């Protein structure tokens, strides 16, 4: 058992809710394809997208509407869209790189990534949450 290799605090993202109240998270594009992505949420301002077993994307300060949806509706999945953009050349131009569905898991707390936490490489989940 090892800790994840890469933890990224997402600097740019937004959340959209459609007419059916489904959530879509638009994030910046990341290298490689997602593998069994899971969004962990603990009824607060932050969420963690475990994009692969070795890559975690931290989503800080979720919009209150997204929090209300996650707490109230408790969806089993959300849609993730990764967007490429060059903020220096054209900050208004965004290009979709990929889209995928992430399972949502509701937890009591989000880990603090302390070295004592154990991470299961086989299923890409924290042992405390299994």
C-alpha cells in the first residue's frame, strides 16, 4: 500500500446544474485518461475527484448550489468535462478534451493526506472509506 503520487488543487473549475438537477463539473484538462473516477464528498465546501488511483483533484470552495444538490439529492454519479484553454492567448476560448461519469461516494470526512493514511492501489480508495 502506498499513498497517491499526485495531488492537484484545481485552480479553475465550475459546476453546472441542468433542468433535471444533474451536476456537471467542468475542470481543466489533465494528462492521461481517467480510470474508475470517484468524487468523494463530505457535506462541506470541498470535494475530491479521484481521477485515477494515482491522481487526486481537489475541488475547493464548491458553489452553494452544488453543495445543496449533493447534500439534498445525493446523486450517485456526476458528469465531468475536462476543458483545455490558453488563458494568455484567448481566455474566452475553451475546448472540450474529454467527458466521463464519476461515481459519487459520500464520506464522513476527506483525508488530510497524512502519511499514516493508507491508500489501496488495487481499487484506488482510502482504506478508511472501504
